[in-house]
């Protein structure tokens, strides 16, 4: 039984804006574009300033998600990170499986893709939130109920 003093937080982030300039690249291998390279560190600063810093980051194996994390490393460089291929093109069910070993207390971040990011937020909270590239949502779980506390979108900061 979980003690009520424990707080589980989940930061769900969509990768920063990616490039479509190289048509021969597979979807998995697309890099960030200029806007994505600029937005990722700005979002990291905002996550840090709002006190959302995670203890664990789970990141999709795609180039754009790993590059998003790399551009955020000035804030998250020493945090435990796991590359999870199962997050790439994941369904809600797949994402829930990736989160099964999430700690009962503390903050976990998942950096993934749409529509999975929006669908996971909806599944956990019952709310729909628009998740453009580089957006991050903070969900807090208490007594089995997940609530969206806040959403950061690059164009709003």
C-alpha cells in the first residue's frame, strides 16, 4: 500500500521540432531543425525553473528525441537516462508498459512522440492537451488519480 505522503510526478515531453529536409532518411533518423535546436534548451530551462527536474528520463531511440535530450543536457546532464526503443511509435498501452517500473515517489520524464504523448496524457488524466513539438506536461498522481498540473509550450514562454 502506498503512503499518502508519496508523490509521483510524470513529465511527458514531445521531442523538439525535426527536419524533413532529407527525404531519404527514415522517420527514426530525422534530426532536429534550427527551431528544434533552439527550443529544447529553452524548455529545459523552464522545466528546471518550475521545479520539475526528473530523477529518471526515459527517451525514445529516435535521433530527434535523443537530440532533444542532448540539447537539454545543461540542465539534465547528470540525471539517470534510459533509451527505450519501445517509446518510438508507441501506443498508450506500450507507453504504460514502459512506465511500469516508475518509482512510487519522485519525478520521471518521458521524451517521445505524438500522437502517443497526447494520448498518454488523456489516458492518465481524462483531459486533452495540445502537445506541439517541444511541449512538456507535468502530471501528478495522488491516490491513484493523475492530474495535469501544467503544460509548457515553446511559443508560450
